[in-house]
C-alpha cells in the first residue's frame, strides 16, 4: 500500500507575526493535494544525530489557496519545536511536513449552519481556516466566533476577523478577555461559561453546528454547556490541545 | 494547533485528532471520523473525540464516556503495535 501521507519538503515562503508570541508561517508545498478547513499537518524536525520530533499544527489558511498552507505557531518557552520555528527558521528554509490530516474536526459550506466556533487562545487557528473558507467560498451561513484570550495583545487574527465581520454577511466575532482588559473594553471579561454560551448561541438556535478548539479545560466546559443548552452531541465537534492557559 | 504544549515530558490529555497522522500512516486513510464502540460501556464515539494520552512510551486512547482504554499504540523498532481489545468494533465506512 502506498503511503497516502508521505513526508515532503515544504519551503518557508513567508513569516508573519500575529501577536507577540504567535507567528504564522506560509509553507509552499508543490503538489499539495488541497485540504479541508480544520485539518492539520504534521511537522518533523530531525537533528544531525538522527533524533527527531514531530508536532501537529492546524492549518490556518483556506483551501482555496493553491500549493501553500499557513500554520500559526505559539512560542512555548520550554518547548522543543516552537522556539526553533520562532527563533531559527527564516524564509527559504525547508521543513518536513505531511498532510493534510484529519476528517473529524472539519467544516465545509455544504455542511451548512448555523455555525458556532469557540476558540481558546491559539485554538482559533483551525477555526480561522473555516472562517476564511466561508468567506472565500461566498457562504452566508450565519456564523459566530467566540474567542477567549488572556490579554488584548494576545488576540490572534484580530484585524482580519474585524474585516470579515464588517462585511455584514452573517459573520460575527465576540471576544472575551480573561486576565486583563483595556479601558473601555465592551466584550466579555471572564472565562467561557454556560451563561456566556447561552447568550452567544441565542441568535443561532439549537440547530447550530459547533466547533470548539482550545485547552482541554475550556473544551470540556464549552462542549458540556452546549449539550446542556440542547445541541445534539453529534453536532458538537472538539479538538483539544495541551495545558496552556487561555 | 494540536500539540500545543510542545513538551514531551508533560502528560497531556489531547484527543484522537492528535494521533491522526500516525493512524493515517498505518491504516491508509483518515481514522478521526471513524466511529468506534467502547468494549467496556458500549458507547460509540468517533476516534477524534476519544481522549488521547501521549506522555508515555506509547499513546493511549480512552473512551470519553467511561474513561476505559479503547486503543493503545506503541511504536517499537520492529514496527507499530496496536492493541485494540478495548474496542468492540471500528466502522470503516464505504466512500
């Protein structure tokens, strides 16, 4: 059997800072078969002595882009991979990747909506692929993104999300800041809870499809709350990552 | 961004999505949307929704309903071991 997801060499085509700790990398992939919004790539680094590590990174870009994907990587101070990507990798470098991977945490316009996206920190990355895909595909599915960040300067993709919301085509973004707020902040000011989700989902109704991505604790709280609010559990899709804060 | 904590020494509770690449290299297709029935409590969940524990020498997938082990995967020098005795069945749908 041919390996359907062979490792291939990607060239770093561009690097962009999203926040002080999150950086996006555009990976040029000749022969990329295309992906579905929500899928990820595996990235492998191999040292000269043969030691290798793999990490999975969600694809942030929409499937409409040809031959390249964006990943957004948060720098974890004591990590093995993210400090290398942030501090060492420059445009033109080559990285081993395989993908696209995953079929569970995926949304396509044909699935319809309404759509509720719930993000904790950099859990917004695969949801951004869905938002960008919705926009590029011309979908008007009613969509609300609830994004939880610790501080204002840590909000990822803020400007682009505001631009999508300004298009008035049924997309709205709602922020909550859990640690500090700037003066005059009008968004939520606490961790995601039942009451917040009830308010956010109210305009969408209980036929909504929900995608939740973030740290395990946030995913558990949000998924359980949505099921209590009446969403069928098979319409609530989740993706967890490790114990970093929101 | 699945493998977010980026530290192999930390016992991380993730979900089956984090094993998607390994599964696909073993089974030749996506496993995260494959429904599996827990042999312990009979609950059916997609592999992507199962709890994944990746901190040990192998990976363990547990049932989100009863927390019992459904699948164990260990990569050894001679090959990859998949212990599926905790799964009553997995459904590979026709495409």
